[in-house]
C-alpha cells in the first residue's frame, strides 16, 4: 500500500476550522459529538466537545484521531479488517478500531 506524504503540519487555526466543519455537519444531523484534531505525530492540537455529548466520546475521539494520523488511514480500515476476520490489529499498540477517525491530507 502506497502512502501519501504527511504534507504540511496542521496548525491551530486550521485545526479549529476543521473542527468547526465537523461540528457543523453534526448539527445538521442532530448529533452531539466530540472532535479532536492531532498533528502528524498524533499529538493533540485542538479539541472540542458539544454540549450534552456522552462523556465516553471525549477519549474515544482523541484515540480515533491519533490512529488515523499515525497509521495514515481511516479507523474504518481497522474496523473493516476486524469485521472480516483479520485479527492482527488486536495486538497493535495504539490502534482504535472504531469507525470515525479520518486522516487529514493537505496538498496531496
């Protein structure tokens, strides 16, 4: 599998813009969500949780963001593998296998 370059780093203002778009989308659908944006190394840059979001979403969204950034693929790829019977990811440190983590790719 060929990977795109990580590209330029996401700064704080870009992270806020990304989170704002995700929250706007959630509002359109009536969802209460937590959003985490991390840098290419999986370090948290921006976090926001909408009112009345389940508390469990706080840590889960950060784990999803870190998995997507550090493995350069959406977390749904791991969830899909698990659902199809592929089990190696179960022993991979730092992998969150819940759909929803999406790698942010700029200029690539």
